[in-house]
C-alpha cells in the first residue's frame, strides 16, 4: 500500500508535488486516486528530489494528502 508522506503546493494554485513511501509502480496509468477522488497527473521535473517516489497532481482546493493512500488508475 502506497501512502503520501509529504506534500508541497508548488505554485500556490493547487499544483502539488507528493512524496510517497514507496516507489511509483511500473505500468500504464493516467490518473491518481486519493480518498476516492481522481486527480490529473502533472509532470514533475526536479533534479534534487527522488523522482522514483514523487508524483505531481492538480487539485483545485487546498487539501491535506499526508498519510492518505494513493492508487494508480487507468481510466
């Protein structure tokens, strides 16, 4: 089970970078599901963070994702 261990709203407009407790699984998916809600994938390009355990999402409201389970979904 993959959980979110930290979050940053990098733009102040709902573009979140989430750090996970496990590496991102290999496979094809086009959404992330957190608390039953699907979120669009936002590309993340940083040279100084562990990209194997980091995902980007677009959320329209200020939310707290820390401690929540994340699923990798194909819609």
